[in-house]
């Protein structure tokens, strides 16, 4: 075997981590890791869902009750006189519905129930919904008792109507007060103008013409009133206005016919020219027809306005005394139309929600434990922490048959030989090291040694676990010889043990004789003594290893001490290639990083990593056709 083949084969592997052919286990994606985690921990998810589902069902049985919903309807109502009193103002049905949620109304409704209910309780157990396309508001009330629910719905509907009546009466009171003020002001102005018109001096010859004009206007006004009464009732504003105009004309006509042509007596009005001459004073000029007409029209307008104000004031007073409100009860709640809501549906729904929350909580807890865990559990963890390519993995040997073990050993040996040597016919020198004890180094070395022996290689396994403390006298070294299966001509497996001398490192030819002599053995196992702290002994170990590597087609598998032991660094620097071995769930991530850093600083040639007791990828194996 060429001495430099191993070193030359390891360099490309370190530069192209994981890109070469023949990787035993590819790196799992995050999605598949998550799926595998769920597949392994489904029991915890099921337990969490079952616990919270049971808690939700218990809470539903304790808290939930069978409820009933009573429906009532309110229809919008507008009085015919409302436009005369309040004047048209746009009010939407949604605005009126929001007014029916006033705290004052809710408190009034709850106070009349037996036992009383708070305003918040009434609001929480009722809902108002304006119906589209109709001036109707639906009132829904729910409760645990049928009679109480129907009673509350009807009481709410009645109080809602009464509440709007009171609000309308309050608004009408403000309008009435304002109209009374305007009516008093109009009366004062009208009395002043009437007094001016009555005492104004008129030409005596123009009175008949004046009376004739007033008579014609009065007749025309009466005809117009007759036409309006055909189309409208007496309460209509235009009818009222026309009646006021007729009354004003009749008053003017009566005053025109009774006014004397001669001047009035002293003290009753303006003094005539004759009387003024008798008294020695000047007579004021009489008013022209245009001035009298203007004064009469002003009186007429004020009379008509007064009648309108009086009509509005009377209508407002009617709203104050008996306001109709904005709503009427269209359909009261009835026990025959009540809707029943069984609590079983609510309990089941609460249990389902609790189960889902439990599954999510359990998943979050499992994920938190997985993320917070420091142990290396799968191939992705091993590659991520060590920074080394994964060469191979081994599952649980307890679940594998002897045939499966042999097949695994043959396949893994082929992979390692293809990755760590230049030619499949060359031997190799490889050491196995792990973070701590009990991670499976001996198992891997034994299985790989059998596989290499079965393929015709001479195998030397070296156990470098220290047998004692520094300076302790070494014990006797024994050699374990195992012959490969089916190699003997007789077809039997031979197992021979032979004792070597104590100075096996000082005289490595004894081991060479065991491998190449006439009585050569396929597998030779030597335990290394525990005095690695001696520099001379370490030099002997390096020289012996170099000499054994010269043997043709030899495979040297070295089981190094755990990396937590300082001796592993002293011995690992002399092994051409080191493979880091980790047991799933055994190695600590932080310790592994620190130990690997130490080995790299000691110039150890780490070429890859292997995983022992790897978890079974059940999901990926089931979808093996679609997963690379």
C-alpha cells in the first residue's frame, strides 16, 4: 500500500464537503425534519389535544347552558304632522337603531325585569339589526329561560317605542317654546300695523272703490280655497294659509265699510282739515291708494304668517301632549316562535377548539424542547455542528438481524473506502473518535473490521483507550484474532487468541508477523498501553503505525479515546485520517464544537462524521420515490 494515498484522498473530501458521490445519508431539509419530528412525537400532540379537549368539554358543561332567542320587530313610523312641526330632516334607520342602544333605555329596561338586570347585561343579551330594503328593525334577545327571554324582548320593544316618544316630545317642547316666542312677536307687530291702518286718513270718495277691490280679492281667495279643499284636508298648511288670507281680507273689508267719511271725533284719530282750521292748526294730508294698499298687504302678510305660526304651535303642542314617536311594534315576541340553542353544540365546539389549541400548544412545546435541546439527534444536527460531511449512519442494532448487520457493514465499508481512498483495492488507516464514552466506537470498529476482512483485506484494529494513569506500569497485552466468515477452506469460523510481548510498540514486527507470516490472521486486535503521556512511547506509536501501513492491503482501524480525554488529542495527531462518531441524543453540541476546535488546532485530519443509533426516517422511507 502506498503510504501517501490516504492523505491525498482526504484532501478533496475536506474541500468539497458532501459533494462527492456515494453519500450514505443526505442532509435532511428543515421541512422533512419537522415532519419527522411530528411523526416521532405524535403521542405528545395527541395527549395535549386530548387534555385540552377534555378541559374544554368540562368547562362547556359547567359554563354553557341551553339558550333561547326571542325575535321582535319594530317598524319606522312618521306622523303626518311631523313635517309641519320639525320641518323635514334626514334621519337614517341606522341612526335611530343606534339611539335605541342608549344606556338610559337599557337601564330602564333592565330595572323593570324581575330580578333586575344591569344595562350591560341587557346590552350583552340583545341585538338590533336594521333590515335592508325595509323600514324595519329586528330585535333579538337571548337568555336561558323561555318566559324571561320573551318578556325581555317585548319589554325592550315597548320601552324603545316609549323612549322615542319621550325624545320626540322633548324636541317638540323646544319647537313649541320657539314658536310661542315668534307668535308673540308677530302679534305685537300685527297690532301696530292694524292701528296704523285703522287711523290712517283716507280720501272720502275712494272708499267705495277700495271696498270693491277688497271684495274682488276676497272672492278670488274663496275660490282658491275651494279648489284646495278638494285636493287637501283642512290641516294641510296651504289650506290653513289660504284661510288666514281670507280672514285678513274680510277684516279689511269690514274696516273699510265702517270707516266714516267725516273726520273722527277729537281724540279718536287723525284730525281733519276742517277741525284743524277751527282749532287754528293745519290738516295732515290723506294717504294715497298705493300707500294704503302697501299697508294693507303688510297687515295681510302678518295675518297669514300669524295663522301659520299658530297652526305649527298647535301641532307642536299636540306632539308635546301626545308624541307618536318614531316606531311601532310590528311583531312582538312569542313563545311559539322562540329559537332554541342546545348547549351540546357549544360544548362540542368548545371541546374541538380546546383540542386544536392543545395540539398547537403541545407542538409548540415539543418544538421548543427540540430547539432548546443541546444534544445531536440527527444527521442535519451532526453536519451543522461539526461542519463535516456525513459519511454513514447506523440505526438501532437491537432491531437488526445478523444478515442486516452484515449488509450494513458491507455497504458502509464500501462507502468509506470509496470516500477515503483513491482505489477500492487499497487499504486505509482510519481512526474513530467521539465526544464521550459509550457512543459506539467499538461497535463501528468491530463491524467495519469484519466487513473489510470479508473483502480480503488484512485488518488491524487498535484500541488506544488508556489502560492506566500516566506512569502506571502496563499490563499484559493480548491479541484477539478473528478469522473472516467463509474464508477458511473448511468453511468454519476460526477465533484464535495469542499473547504478544509487552513491547509491542518497540517491536512492531511482531504484529507484522501476525498479519503477513505463514500463520497470518485476517483480523488482529491490539490494545494500546496507557502510557501515552510518555513522549518516547508516542514516538514508538507513530513509528509502529508507519511500519504497519507499509503492509500490502492492510486496513488499520484505530479506536481513539473520547475527545473529552486529553490523550485523544495526543494520539489523534498521529492518525492520518480521523472520523468523528456521534450517537444520536448522546453528544452535546457545545462540547462537540469545543472538542473539534481542539483537534483542529492539534492539526488532526478530520475527514468526516458518522452517526450511531440514527433515528428511523419513517416518513421519508414511505415516500422514498419522491425524496432524494
